[in-house]
C-alpha cells in the first residue's frame, strides 16, 4: 500500500472514531421520550403506520384486555390463506407463483383463461432489453448479486420509453416487466460473477416463454439447462411463500416510503432491493446454513438428540458458533406457535431429500427444529413462544438444488418483487401523503465558534466513548 493510501486510511479511521463517539444515544433516552425504536412497541408489535389490502401475517390475536394470544401462524394474500393456494396448485399439478403474482396485483384469483393469458405475458417479457446484458451486466459485473440487481433495476429506467409517467397503467406495465425479468437479470448477474470474480465458465442461455419462473431460473443458472419436475416445484413453492409478507416488513415499507415521495418505479424498487440485501432482512437463511455447517462439524451422530441438544446449549451459552447466543432459524417477529411457510417448505423438503439422498441431513434439521425452541426457552426463561421460521428450511432446500449461497437472497428478491409491485401500486392509488415520521433532537444548541478560534477535537478511542453507543442487534 502506498504511503498516501496509508495516510488517508489513518485519517479516515480517526474521523470514524470521532463520528462514532459523537453520536451515542443512551437507551434510557428512548424510554424517557417513549420512542418506538424500529417502529415497534416494547412487546415486539409493529406500530400501525398504514392500511393495506394486499397481505396479512397472523401469529397472534389481541383479546379484550389488550393481551397477545398466540395462534397458529397464517399467511394471507388478498384474503386467501396461502396454504389453500399451495394445496390447490399441487392438486392441479400447476406452478403457482404466477397465480400469486396475478392475485397480489389485481386482488382476485384468476380464471384458467385469465391465468393462461397473464402467464403468457410474463413469458414474453422474460428476455432483457436489447444489449442490456452486454452493456449493463457484462461490462460492469459485481461480486454481489443483490448489488447488481439494484443497478440493473435502475439501469432499466434508461431502456423505458416512458419512465416518468406516474399513471397507474404505466406503473403496472413497469412492474410486470420487472417481475418477468427479475429471474433473468439475477441469473445473468450470477453468470457474470462466476466468470469475472470466480474465474469459472459463464453460461448465458435464453429464457423460454413457455416455462414458469422457477423452471426458467433453474434452466438459466445450470450449464446443461436441466432440472427435474420436483426441483422446479419446490423452487416454485419457495417463490409463493416469499412473494409477500404484509406491508410492515422492511423492504415493503421501503417501497411505500419511497413511492410516497412520488418518485419513479425503478427508484422505488431499487430501494427495496437495497433493504432486502441487508443482513437483518434477507440474509437470514445464509446464517442458518453457516450454523448448520458448524453443527455438522461438531456433532458426530446427527441422529443423537442428546448430542445435538448439548451443542445447541453451547450455542445458546455463546460458547460455540458465532458466540451471539442465537440459534438461527428460530423465532419470528409475528409468528408464535408456527410459521406456515416453514411447515409447507419442510413437507416438500422431505420429498426432495428422498430424491437427493439427503434424508440423514433432513433428519438433523428436524431434530434441531424439535429441540431448539425448548433450549431457548430454558436459557432465556421467556414465556414467548418460539417457532421455527422459513429461513431454517429455505437454505437447505436451495442447497439440495445445488444453488450457491450467494443466490439465496437474490432468490428472495425474485419472489418478493411481486409483493413490492402490489405495494407500489397501492401507495400510488391509496397513499397520497409523503411519509414524514418525527425524530426528536436531543442535542443542545451551541454558540457558533469562528474558525480562527476553534480547537481541534481529538478523537477518543472507541472504548472511551459514552456508554450510550448503540450496537447492532439480532436480525428481525
């Protein structure tokens, strides 16, 4: 490293220490001013900031006395239980994600003819615009695929003949195009990353308009373009379960907030992608997989519940894995007794595990699912019910599909663009007011000091900063 770079780095580190020491806020002040940090009440419930007709996440009910009563989890799209959507798709041997997209966007379940017409439209739009792949993906590859998706969304503005038109019809057209192309954009970004970052071969296949979103994605990321029906079905199920999760999750809220400023579709969706990229939002299944790798390396007998339980206790005591005390894939902000997405995905994962010869590994997951909630309750002594969440099984499913971990969060985005689009349209139609919550300023006003009278403030070591510095917490 050159002397100039070392000098700049040292200066920036000093400024960083100064910035961190200058902005501590004591947790007691949040209590004093009754601040709902993270827009949540003390019991974890979200602060009501809007109304929606799109989706609902049910994990508890409120009784007449205002107490939370835990109930089996339900995920609802436009009034319909997602479990019913999944079961009906399985009964008719159909891929169900495209039907969910239609339902989320238009509010009603499609007839067979409406679904066929809409699915055909999605298929026709899967290819990226002319020269987009060469100019926007290959010429500026990224080591992070979520970053590339966000840049690809913003770049799509330049390929739109009417990008600033805020009419609902134009916004709907833009959203449908993005929904269609997200899987292609993601697959090509992955191929570019493989070639330019990993030094591996790159395969650019053309999408097929007759295939579902799940089928197309598997076709585009594999060198031989081959996949089994079961592989496509379980990826389709994952897309259904991740398509929407109420308006309060961070990325859907982001869509509402940014759209309320009356910006264009591409800016709003790119902001949501940036939110989902965050480790507290979209990357939880990767943490699960890292934890499972650690458990596999330390537990000799994957069928021995006592051995598994003892190692989980070490994790809970912060003596093992990442020393956070967290057992990843357990617990949810809303779901209490059960996460319906985890249940549906687990049942299909068992079928795929038999096809792939991964029954032993699947049974390890089942044992952890059985033991972890009791161990967490044992250590924390909380009456709050803890259930296994969808992230616990989604990473396992993707690994059985031989999908690299750097694609786990992008897969989430491919699914969630449906919900984001629905929330974008809802904000345009029913919002009408820019989001402007309040922040209370707790610093005192000071007399201005002319520059020739100032004394340089010497940055303090971080360990000497005020105790009110807030550090990152667990993911939500």
